[in-house]
């Protein structure tokens, strides 16, 4: 232990030697530097090689890095940097720097360090502040400062100085094995890094190859569609030009009272009109294109498929004459509501069961996993039947049917995530919104009249016709038949118009697809369009052979079921 004390005294002597008297004459200081008198041989953090010229003044190094010049007022031994008065005062305030060793102005070195002292904290004791590690306890395999020796390791048999421990390092096989292991580990990380960089490049290559192959796959269809549509535009331009010339000539003959000329032109044009109409019919039949999209399929072999959407994936025949509402039911089943019946159809096996009939009542249906809720006006007559028809027979064991009679006849009843939102047209230009409970009773009035709401100075609500609840965004999307609009609504009655356009042409059924876009039935043009949540409209399906009234979207199988005025339901990939 005496040896350790002697070693500590030597360290203190070295630190004392590093202190330069600021009052020494310049020639003495210069001589000391020439002879190495003031160069520390012990601590690397205090090994200063770049001498300060006599006329230069020490400055704060952190400030200098920021482009400022402030006189140094102290020195951090741990960081190896000179500090100005402010940095010196607050240097040990942050938790990260509390163990740093500071030297006052009269103690700080008079030379600028060329070494980075960032490794200095590794030489400080982690248990005792401002204490250097000086010894190693072989019994506990621990680095120790003087206080560690005094408090913990006084009875240990094998404690030696770090310098003594280092004397035999070169001959230590375990150390050499450890260093070799570290070098090998570094080499492994370098190889892993190189492999990761190569993999990054290969990811891009495979991506580009796949995208190129995918583009080539559908590019033939795209080019054919573009050429066909370009030809149609050109043909229309020619006919429009000729018709414009003919109309101009006939108007001129009429104004100049050249009746003979007018008669001849009209007679000639009559013979061509039938041919022109036929040509227009042909052009309209060609005025379409393939719609395709990527369907994600997560399997070991497939990322997905590119599917055409213009051709139905399946066609389901109905027993009734029409379809006013479609609702998905668990186990790939579809509820089909017409003006007189409710039918449960398994669209995978084509099995069906008609289980309810009514006398032309306005009904609205909501399904849970085990229950079907049927809202009907109290004055209407319903009859629940069990009609066995090539399929499901014990439907009441699979789910319950609940008939809910409402005191008022509503134009639309829609599930809002918790209860039900009902729309009632009281008078012209007056649409009230109420909230119903599970028994059809009014819980509260949501809005006395939403038809007064406007977008860009135009009303967008007059006759709400169809709706769907978006579970992910907790909002309802609703179509308005008379205003040709789609708007969204919260359960508290806050409305926002998404789009109002004649292109929607009497919208009714609406569905939310897996990508968040909306599908909307345009009854007057017999088609289904895609509407983004920004209000952009894109053609999707049609024209159909019937007026579409209802939509139901199966997210799991990416199928859009379309029903309406007719005896068929068409299913499209979407």
C-alpha cells in the first residue's frame, strides 16, 4: 500500500509541474519549452505539443469553433479544452459533465492541446468523482482509484498498479486472443456492412426489373386503348368539322333565302344522317378501356395479381325483380333487399334463402355478426317466413332477426359506429337528422335542417339516398340523389361536401374500398364511378345493362357487388 501512496504522490508532483507561473519572464518560459520542462510525460490528455507564441493569448475553444474569440478563464482536463468564463462556470452543471476535472486560470496549461481528450473519461473512476483510475484488483478484476483501494480493496491480496499490470501485457496470451477476437469481430462487421450495401443495390435492381416487367405486361393494353381512343377523337373531329360546315352553309342559304340550295342540302344530309348515327353508335361502343389494378396476395409465392375490372368476376341471379340494398354478412354471404323480399345469398356456393317478405315497405337493414336488424315504419306490414330454396335452412340457429318499428318513415337509416343516424325529409328543402337507439326510438336531434348547408355558395343536400359507415375513419359517407353530391358526416352532424357534379347522375349506393376511395352508383348513366376523398371522379364500371342502386364491398376478397334494377348482381374485382 505504501507503493501505491508513493505513486499517487508522483502523479501529484507531475500535475504540479504542469502549472506554469504566468509571471515568469518570456525567455524563461521559452527556455522551459525548448527543454521540455513543461511537457507532461504522464497523462496523454495533458500532452501539449503546439506551443503558444508569447504574444498570443489563450482563447475559449468552444467559442472559437463558433467563430467567436473570448479569452480563456479555465481548462477542462477531461475534454482537453480551454474555456471562457461562462463555459467554465457552467461546464459541470449538465449531468454528462459532472465528473469532468476543471483547472482554474492560474492552474490551466499555457499551451493549446493538439490531442483530442475524448477518451479521458475512460480514465476516471465511475464510483468516485474526480478520481483517476490508478490500480487493478486481480482478485475482483476491477479497475480502482485510490478511494476504491481505501474503502473496498484494502484486504485484497493481489492489487497492483496499472503500470505494473501493463508491463506483462505483450506476453499475455489471453490478451492477445482477446485482441484477435476484437479484430475478427471488426472484420465481421465490415463484411456484413459490405454485404448490406450490395444487398441495397440488388434490391433496386430487382425492383426495377419487376416494375419493368409489370409495365411491359400492361403496356400492350395501354397502347391499344390509347390508339383506339385517339382514333375515336380523330373520327369525331372530322364529323364535327363536316357537320359544322353543313350547318353553316344551311344557315347562310336560309338567311339569303336561297330555298332551292337549302332544300338540296337538307335532302342530301337526310340520307347521310342515318349513316352518321350508326357511326356514332359504333364509336360509343368502342369508347371504353380496360381498367386494371394490383391485388395484393400475401403468400409464399405471390405478391399479388394484376386484374382487369371491366369484366364481371361473377354474376349472381336473383329471385326477385330488383335490389335496393346490399349488405355483407359473415361467411361470404350477402343480404339482398328488394321492395318485397330479403334474401340471404352465399356468393361462394350460390346457395340462398329468402326469409322475409313485405308489402312494398321502405326498409333499412343493419347486420352484426349474430344479428340482423330490420327497420320498418310502424304502419307497414312485415311477414317473416322460412322459404327453403336450394340452400340455407336453419338460418335462425346461425343468427337472430330483430324487427324494429319506427314511429316515423325515414328516407335513410345508417349505422354510425355506435347507434343509428336517420334522415327525415319533413318538407321541401328541409332534411332533419336524428339519432336512433337499437329499438328505433329517437335519442336526440342531431340537426333540424342540414339542407341549408352550402359549399361554394351551392347547397349540396336535398335528398340523402345511400350511405356507408367508414369504420377506420369513424365517419359516414352519404349520396344525395337530387343534388348529385357525395358528402361525409360525423355522428354529431358535422357535414362536409366531398364532390358535387352532374357526372354522378343520380347517385344512390355507395361503398368504401380497401384503399379508402369511394365507389358510387350513378343510376341515370347506368355506371359505377370511383370517387377519391379529394373529390376526383374516375370512371370504373359501365355502362351496365341495368340501373345500379346498391353496392357492397368485400375487402378481404377485393370484390365489389353491384345490384339494381334487374335480376342479376354483378361482382367486380376492385
